[in-house]
C-alpha cells in the first residue's frame, strides 16, 4: 500500500481526495449560515408611509378623427386618406416628430337611411279592426370612412396652436387632451422615496417609545397613485365639427404623484 502511495498515480489520487474533502467541508460550513434563515420573526412592528410629488408634466397627448362620407367605399377611403395626409403634413411641419403621430383606429361602415312605407289605404289585419301597414326598409346611402389619430406633443407651448391647426386640415373631432410625463418612473421613484422615509421615521419613533431596536425589514408593500394623464376640456374651446376660431389657452399645471407603503420591521 505504501509503495502504491509513493507512485505518481497514488500521489495524484491522494491530492484529489484531499481537494474533495475540502470542498465538502466548505459546503457544510456555508450551509451553517442558513440555519434558521427560514424561520419567521416572532417580534415585528408594521408602519405605513406616505409620499407625494407635485410635478409639472412634460408631455401632452390629444386625439382627433378624420371622417369622410361618400357614396362608395373607395371614394370615402380616398377622401379620408387625403385629409389624413394634409393633417400629418401639417403636424410634421409644425415640429411634431412622426414617431409621435400614431393611427389609433380605422374603420369603414355603410350608412343607411330608413324609409317608411307609404300606406295610402290601410288594410285591416286578420279581418279585425286593427289596421296593417307594411314595415319600412333600410336604404344604403353611402359609406363612412373614419381614421383616428393620437398625437404626442413634447413642446407644451405649441399644444394650443396644434389643437387649432388640425381643425383647419380636415379633422372634425378633437378630444382627449391629457398631460403626463415622458418618463413616469422618475416622479414615482421620488414619491416612493418620500414614503419610505416617512415609514422609517415612524418606525424609529415607535421603537424608541417601545424601548426596542429595529433589526431588519421583513416585508414591504407599495400602492401608487396619481400622475395619470390629466384631462383638459376641449368642448368649449374647440366647438363641434369644425376648427376653432382661435387657439385655446392651454395651462398644463402640475400632476400629483403619490406612493403609499407598508413596511414590517423585525424588532428585539
């Protein structure tokens, strides 16, 4: 046996065995740090925190529709396409990037008139006293092509002029002006940070009054709100079915972004 261990192969096997034993021992030592890690803490306190940020929006969004009524589908589509091109060319010329102009809907529907039947001499129904008149009928009168477009405005000083301008190029319905953020995560992160600071301050004060120490955070939950697009009423400024006489005055104001958190601390 000693002779075998003194050979090159024997020495190699001994080294390999020592390495394997070292790896196994290291694994056992590392596992010790996790003993009890899955045990839920028995002493905890739960606190809530609130944070909010008033942020000026940097993005406006509005929608408009291009509507064409013609006797044939082809004619309605061609007219709607011409209006669409004129409107998009206007927006591009006003500095709106084409990536911020999106077709959000397109449809073509038949349009009908309802014609009542003429009853010069009504006939009694089933021989009774009630009079019977043949029902009216629907008559196809043409087709309506409708294209809806959503526009993002990054220069808010141009919002009023753009709302007025699309009406001069064929848009018949302008609606849904809203103010929001190009990067909504930034104000939300600020609000969350304030909420966490509020919760931490409450936890520290409560721990002081209880005569205990905060050990670690064992759970965290957040609900956020606010910061959603703020609507701007367009009906009075834009009128119905035509362009406004003047560009409406647009005031973006500020959006309030909120965060409410619940933090559970282990104490001792």
